[in-house]
C-alpha cells in the first residue's frame, strides 16, 4: 500500500502536524445498524439456515483543532447500508458439534 506524501496533504493538515502539541485530532464513528431475521423459523431455530438483514448508516468524522479552533474537517461514510447475510449449515445443530471436535483434535496434535 502506498503512503501519502507529506507535500500532498492539505495545508491545514501540514500546519497541524508542525504545531504538534498545539493541535489535536478528534475522530468520531457514529452510526446506527438494525439487524432483523427473516426466513423459516424452524430452519433458523434449529441452525440449518439463518437469514439476517442489516439496515442503517455509518459515518466517519475527523476534526483537527489547533489553538482551540477547528482548522480542518473531513466527513465520510455510508448514508445507507443494506446487507443480507445467509448462513447455511447443512448439519444444523450438529455442525457446531463437529467443528468443536475438529478444533479439539487439532489442539491435541499440537
């Protein structure tokens, strides 16, 4: 991954870096995410198939404060998040049991 060169930074950011202790950065990550389940109740309850939907938003906010004055701000994020997750376990409740046995046997070989 390439680094950002100092010369390409915005002037207020460079000034803040040079000010050192007179400059602080405040970072906020507000957001709201609601998860709902859908699909067949018994398939979900028994662990064969679970469908969940995540809906919401998120943001990333950065303020640079130099000498008690906001000198730079950046706001980005996702105004709308809608993700569907479908987890299938063909063995249902036995799937977790078989995974635990496999993990225990791997630990025993170490």
